[in-house]
C-alpha cells in the first residue's frame, strides 16, 4: 500500500536541491555542537527538569546539578555552546528552544539507536494466496508480508522508539497509525523526513523515480503508481491512488455510511478488503478515476496528476 525509499536522483538534484554552501555549513555546525555527551545530557536534563517545574525556565545551578557536572566553568562552557541555537537564555535561567525539543524528541524516539527485530502476526490476508500476514521489523524498517509466499504489501521506515514499550497486541495498530501518519503528511505536502515541500506525481513521469520500480505492479491495487517526492531531500514514498484517498473526508463518510470504519482495520487490510476499481480516463489532462463500490452505491473520485481530488460523485 505504501513504500518509502531514500532517493537522491542525480538527474533532478540541480532542479530540486535547495542546499547552499551557507545552509550546509550552518547544518554541519549545528550537528557538531551536539557531538559531545555533556551537551546532549544538558538538553535531556533541561527537558526533564522542565517537566517537573511549574515554570519552564530552569536556573543555572538547578540545571548543572541535574546534569551532574561538578566543574561550574566546564558546565558553563558547554551550556554556552548550546545557547541561542538549541537553548534560550532568559533573566530567570534557561529553556529549550524548538530545535532543542527536536533533538530531545529524536533521543526519545530512538532514531539513532538500533532497534530490536520483530516478527508478529497482523490482520488481513495476502492478495496473492490468501494466507495470513505478518509484520516483520528489521533494520528499522517494517515489512508487511505474507506468511507463506513472502509477498510484500508495505515497506517503510519506523524509528525504534515508535515500537518500544508497547504491548504486543497494540503493535499492529501502532504500525498502521505510523504508516497513515507518514502518508497523510506527505499527501498534504510536508516531507516526513525533513519537513520540506512534498510533490505528488500520479502515473509514470519522465525524471520522477518510482518507489515500486522493478516490480510488476504496485501491491494491493490496480491503476497507476503514485510517487510522493520531497523537493528538498528527495525522500520518496510510493503508494497507489486508493492509498491517497484513505483519509479523504468524503471517502471516509461514504465507507461509514456503508458499515465500514476505516480506522478499525490496518490500511493494508482495508485496501485489500475494499471493492475498488482504478482507471486512467484521460491523458491530457491526466485524470484517474477511483470507484469505491458497495452492494447498492458507488462513489466515484477523480484525481489529477498532482493527486488532488477533481470531483466526486455518488451513484
């Protein structure tokens, strides 16, 4: 249903890259400031102390004692390196800036820590052989695969912290929520990787990489492939037209009215369960029609090359 790939296509770099020497230097400088365990401890400690205080501003001595650095001068040196970039200083002390909260969030999320492998059953059946499905987590990527034929329904990156400290019965729901969040954010034009502008391309377009390239067809659905490509970091998410519409308000309402709650089952099961037909109806302008069929009604959604809905009709 969705596949994410790290892409840096050389033929598109000049047109899409927004990197400049100054931007690269500033980013490298910012990361170099974090290359010290004491500074990371300061950020983590400042966040922890802020959780326990009515006022979010933390005095110098309170913060130093929490970090556990006895030498006041050494502590002040490292704190100064973080101030104005990751930490804000006020008359009453220090508080995290937004950049600082993002660093702490990455630490808590486990983005830079190795995750434990996982292999658990999940809801749904394989569209190829109707066997049970499993979620396999390895090298910080989730693969939703058939337990018998290894057909892969979905493949995407997940930080270890997303799955840590979860009950096993909740893992399938958490993985599904993470997938929907990635796809929903990308569809709305914000890259899940770098927060840069994301462009949606429906169909095979010259110069635009395909996440499903090399496969006979995208999994779970007929119709043209969909590529959501970041203009800044070139991160690539692949899906199918139905995948773009799973959180569309009219589609969700239509399904609810016919006894289907899209939130009650994982996306990979939902797409396989729905009775849909996807057809390219026009090449100029490029238009794709997705029909959601029930026993009595059909919802017809027309989308354009950019994935935006052009029209809907219920019959």
